[in-house]
C-alpha cells in the first residue's frame, strides 16, 4: 500500500480537479458555440451534453443546447431544456422568453404569452419579450394588446424598426390607417430601403383614397424590389381608381409577366379593357382568367357583359347561364340575362329572369321597368302597366317608366292618362338636363295627339 506524501492536503487536489473541470467545461462551451456558428448544431449539442455530464446544474448549457435543438426544429426538446434551466434558476428571464418563442412556433400561443409575461415580470425592460408577446397577441387577433406591447418596445428603444413596422401592420388591420402611415414613415426614416414599409404605406394610402400618394409609395417599393408582385398589382388598382387606364393596364401586364398564372390580374386588366370599350381584349383576358379558375363567376359574368356590348348575344347567354349554375344567388346575372332575352324577343324567358332578379333587388325601379317592357312584348298590357307603376313608386323621377306607361295607355286608347304620363316624362327629362330626350318626348305627344291643352 502506497504511503501518502508528507504534508498531504486533499483540498488542494480537489480544488485542482474542480479547476480542471471548469476549464474543461469552458473549452467544451466555446467549442460547442463555434459549432453552432458553423451551423453544425448536432455536433455542438454533443459538447453541451458533455458539459451537463460534468455539471448537471449548468443553466447556460441548457439554454444554448435548447437554442441548438430549436435550430434543428426539435421544439419539444428545446422546451424541455428551457424548462430545466427555469427549474434551476426561476429568475432566468431569458429562459422564459426563449421557451415562449418555442411555444409560439408550436402554435401554443397561450403558453407563449404566459412565458413572455413571466420574462417581463422578471425584467421590465426586456424589449424582445414585449416584442414577441405583441407579435403573439397579433396572431390571436388581440390587436389592442399587441399595440400596447409594441408601444412598450418603442418606449424602451425609440429606434426599434421592427416594432414600428408591426405596430403599423396592426393599425392597418384595425383600419387606423393614419396611424399606420405614421409608423411606416418611422420605419422608412430608420431604413430608407425598407421595401415592405413603402408597399404597406401605399396600402394604407389606398384605403384612405389617397391614390397619388399610394402610387408614389408603390413606385418606391417596386424600385427596391422589382419582383414585388403585390406592390405592382396594387399600383395598378390605384391607377384604375384614378381612371389612368393606360398605366393600370401597364401595371397589370407587368404582374402577368411576373406570374402568368395569376387569374385576378387578367380579370382586372379585362375590366379596364371593358371600360375603354376594347371588348375583344377584355374577352381574351376574362377567358384567360377563367382558364386558371373555372369557377370564377365574376370573370364569367364580365365576359358575358363584353359579349353583350359586341352584340354576341348567344355567347352572353351562355356566360350568364354559367354564372347562375355556379352561383344561384348572383342576382345581376339574372337581370343581364333577362336583358339579352328581351333583345332576342324571348320575352317569357326575360320575364322569368327579371322576376328572379327582383327577388335579390326588390327596390330596383330599373328591373320593374324592364320587366314591363317584356310584358309589353307579350302584349300583357295590364301587367306591363303594373310594373311601370311600381317603378314609378320606387322612383317618382323615373322618366322612362312614365314614358313607357304613357305609350301603353295610348295603345289602350286611354288618351288622358297617356298624355299625362308622356308630359310628365318630358318634364322630368327637362329637369334632369336631358333636353334632347325631352324634346323628342314632346314631339311624340304632338305626333300622337296634336296640340293638346295638357301641353300648354
């Protein structure tokens, strides 16, 4: 048996071993962090495993290993490590904040908010915890709470760009557009190359009908990011609102070049072509939109309108009927199809469609007037008079309904009623500035009745 050296002092050796272990732990820690910087997370985790074997209470190792597990998307293990760090040190605000972030990724939002709130209680100046909690409140549509958290971030750090940006987004969601604009302006002050801030400020300006300002913002966003389809598309919408149709077409065309399968861009460009009466181009765009979305009832309906303007009534009928088969509550499709049936003198079908259109829009004098015309086409004169009378009841200034009813009364040889209605129509046309129509109506009265005292 070996004898102990003279003056043997075990504490000296124990201290040496402890120092050796600490040095070793620090070496593993530094190497592990280096692996993480190299994104070699799994190898880094092995070093932190070794640290925890040497020192199971090392909270720093749990924190950094938890981060590495998060980068590997092993969120449950990440949460386990942060939970252990919290058990070892319940006042570790960073562990709560990090665990809250992991809970957020797993969509366990209530747990996330609880952890962010715990971090804030431990450290009331923890800007990242306020920011993360605000972001989570946004996800839960708790917008005022989100704004309050972003307010705190900005109070603690007035140059926190992300807080202004997300607070601006939140103001946009709750339609406080002026406040959103102010926040995006702050973002741009802090970073003049923030393309999304320009784009989102453009959106807020557009919602406020400030279309010129919106266009300026979208132009800057596109300059910074020429592939920003949404900014280009919204710029087209703004040009459309200003009735700058060539520029709107240019914007929608650019969107289509970037994404040739974006049905809405074709449909919107088709709408512009319709407004400038380039119906063949409109039809081509609607057809393209429909090819990508066979159930796009608006595109089909609008194509029907374009066919109607070109007097391609059979094509229009097919489109309106397709709309109705896809959406039986599309009231305007019944009305427009009714108009086409009247053009084609298919009055029974026209009346059926107008009757259905009235179900969806019972206060429309136009529909009653047009159904009256169809009733007249079938020589159902009393029904026609009833419809014209209802149109006048809904709109006492509806000259066309008086005119049409007046002609029916003439046909039925009810002279006084006819003269009265035609004279009323002429007077309404005059008051409404439709001078030619008024004169034409007076001429019609003279033609039918000669110089009658009612006209004097």
